[in-house]
């Protein structure tokens, strides 16, 4: 029974590594394969038991579709293991092969998110619209993400820790230490995701489960060492590949492919600090100073708009007098001086604009009114001041 449970878990993890999509760098072959094989049964299950589920099945974390996919993969693992037992096929190496793959999978995830932090691609600098939104109106996940994004030191430091833990896992002599540290990292991430309602709960729990599976063979040794003080050395687990040269070659190739996959996008774009990456045309925050009809220059009595923001991902965001935000995706036609806005119902609106770089004046024609705004120096806000005080005496 113990061996059968181990085989079921091993097959489940192998299937999960293959079919749970990791859409890094825009490569979606895994998503395409998963969608081809599982979209119809998952769509049927959703429509039958979860009528409120998202109609667009993308298998992202915390979606009903991903949870159903994991359930189907577990059922499939039980069936496959049952067939192997029925056919009396030896499955001795399945668990050990899966443990080795699990270690490299964990290392890959740590390297990916570690370098994302080092290069400020995960906890990126808060956008102007976030900085000018009242604290209490931000959701907890946005607050957490934005706060961490203000500190490059914290982002780089935590990123280097994750990269270091990945290196410990890849090296067999330090693998157990690396797995224990990885378990702590992932459990902390689970607490963050639940505590701040960040939508990566399912995937972070999956990483904890995978790490527990990888470190399980050493559990008795670790308990004897840390609790009872009996064990003085780890009992090594025999390697699956006996040929030393082949083992070194495969490991070197695998680590090289992992690093290329993770680091190539940064090298190609030369973006090693996203805080300094060039922002698009008009990007920034604008304080509305005047609103008047097109046919008159007299200002209206009430400024129904407070601020205008241009997001780096091509969103035009209006903040009204009550601090409510309304956003539109937009494209710029610099020749005709037009912004082509699109709302969430795919309705398009063409807005004329003027921008005067010399005095940072930005004008829009909205509802037959001319909205005049002036660019604000959002980079100079206190939240973005990158200064550390070593003593409280320095704080004024």
C-alpha cells in the first residue's frame, strides 16, 4: 500500500509537471497541449457543477479550471498506477526519477522568480495611478505588491536568496539543505498569498507539496539529527544514472537550458533593472487644472476630474473628484493627435489630445469639454525615496 501511494504521487507529479502550464516568456506550447487534451472534459465539469466559473479556460492559478485539471491528473495517476500493478510492471525507479525531476523543477521555479526579483520584474515600481490612490481604497494584494515594489534592495536581496537556494538544490551535496530552505520559502509564500489574498494560492501549495515529496526520503534522518541527536551524517540515496560522465553531461545541459530560458529575455532586452526601463509616450500622472467647453475658455464650476494617469501597459485612467478610477485601454495615433480608447465592452472612443513637453501640459477633449492637466513629478513622492536610515537620529 505504501509503495502504491508513492507511485500514485509520483505519477501525479510527473503529469502535473507536463500539463500544468508555465507560460514563461510567452511560450504556450504546454498550454496548447493541456487545452487540446483537457479543455472539453473540464468545460463539461465547469458547466455541470460550477456555473459561475470563468468561461475562458486558461488554467491559471486559483481558477476552478486549474483545480479541476489537478483533480483529473490525480484520477489519471490512480488509473495509471492501477494498470501498472495489474500488469505486474516493475515501478521501482518511478519514485526516484520523479524525485530527481522534482528537484530540478523546484530549482527552475526558484531561479525564475529569483531572477525576476533581482531584475525588478516581479515587484515592479508602482504605477502613478497606484501612488495617487488613497491607501484605504487599494486591495490588500495591490498594497503588498506595490509596497515591495518601492524597495529595490528588498527585491534584489530576496531574489538572490531564491537563486542561492536553487543552486543548493542543484548540487547534490547540498540538496537536502536546499530543499529544507525551499520548503521554508514556499510555506512563507503560501502565508503571503492567503494573508494578502494573492491569486497564486493553488500553485504555491503545489510547490510545497512537491518539495515535501522531494525531501521525504531524508525525513527520518533529519528527525534523528535535529530532534534526537542520533544521526551524524545523511544516508546518500543511490543515483539512478550510474555513468558519471553521462550524469555530469546531462546535469550541465539541463542547468544550461534552464539559465538560457530564464536569462535570455533579460539579455535580449538589456533590461536588468525594470525601474530604469524606458516608459511609453505620455506615461505619468497629470493633475487636472482646468475644464472648459470647446466653445469657451471660461472654466466650469466643478472639476469633475481630479487626475489623469497613463499606465505603462497602455491604459488611460481617470480619477474623479471622489477618487474613483475609470480605465481604458488605448492606442496612440501621433500623426492625428488621437487616443483610441477601448472599454471592457470593446466599445471604442476617439479622443483628441495635445501635449506640450516644454511646460508639461496635457489636454484632452472629453464630452465636448477641454480638460487641461499638468504633469506631476510622481517619481519624487516619499514612497519612492530610496534611502535607508541607520539610526533614528537621521530621520527628520
